[in-house]
C-alpha cells in the first residue's frame, strides 16, 4: 500500500486551484518544487549533471512566500538529512549549487528516455500537420498546429458548403475524432489521413448521392465521416459516384436500392444502403 510512485506534472505549479498568488508553501511543497522544478533532470544544461540545481535565496523566497532566512535554514536542514548535498561549482552571485541525493529515484533515466521519444514524435507530427495546413489550408489562420481531435471538426467546418452543418463539437463527436486521429497516428499516416479527410469532404459535395440527391435525400454528415476509418476512403475511391437516383423509379434505373416502406434499406446506424449501378 505504501510502495510505488506517482508522476507529478510540472504544469500543476500554475494551477490556480492549488497555488494561489502569494500562497505560503509548506516544507513538503517546497521540497516538491525543488525536485520537480529546480532540478529538471536534464544533462549538460549549463554544465550541470542530473539532479543538480542552483538555489537563489531571494528567488525561492519570492516563489514560496518565505523569508530568505527561512529558505536558508530549510536548505541547511535538507543537507543535514542528506536529502541534498552541496556541489563545488563557481557560484553565481547570491546563489548556491546543490544536487539532490538519489535523484534517479525521483526521475529515472528510463522515464527521461521515454519522454524524449514522445517529444520527438510530437515534433514530427507537428511538422506534418504544418505541411498539411500549408498545402490544403484546412484550419483557420489563427488555429494552433497541434495534434488535437478538433482538427477534423475544423477541416469539416472550413471545407463544407453544402453538407449538413455542425453546430457543436459534442463529447461523443470528440471521442470519435480522437479515435480517428489515434488510429492514424498508430498507422504512421496522420498527415496523409488529414489530407484524405479534407479531399473526402470536398468530393462528397460534388457527389449527387452524398449531397442529398438520392431517393430519400440522405446527406453525408460530419458524424458519418468520423463514424469509422473507412467512410472517407469510400468517397475517395468512387464508391458513391454516379448520377443520383430518380425518386420516381427508385432502384429500377437509379444507383440506390429503393424500399417501399422507407424503413428498410438502412444500416444499423440508420445510413441508407448504397448499391452502385452494375
């Protein structure tokens, strides 16, 4: 029950729910700040090793809402309990150098390597998204280039001129968008997927059946595009191409199967079944 570790996100220090301006830190909070913020665990930063940090009494006092003398006594107390040790290093003015004892316990190398890989992957994805934006301009000019499920919503909103409008990005829609983005990331084709999604929305508006000229007037909606990972490729591969069905003839001369009661001929999601002309 009392073993194991939890990660502390560094942005928590800017969360107003926990840390208000002028809030006086406890000793525990000050120790967490040292291990989580002052000693970032990076190698080679200013010639420092992992776990080494510079403590400026005035700076710590301002952040922790302590007096400089309280900061001084606290650091000495940490030294006495062998939680930190002094480092012989050319000191900056008004600063002292320390290193956290057993720092690898708090920030193992394997976590650092994992984070490095994650950051590298994020940069690759961001670069790909930036190229997509430049070629297809699917996002508003002031949108952030980031791996966000909302990017599919933004593409649809910008490219759509004749399909059903989307008033809000609901939690259910966001969940489906996240599934599409995550699948594309796992397949290593996020950039291509976003380009294909953009082209599919454009082409759907030029396809009679998808823009509502079928027997029942069904139109491809945003929910239909993000319902799965294959609908957009059905559009791009010409699955729904061809002239619209004649409402008076139904499936006799048209491209979609006609059913008299209007209830049959639909998938479990309620989408009409489309059968291309033979």
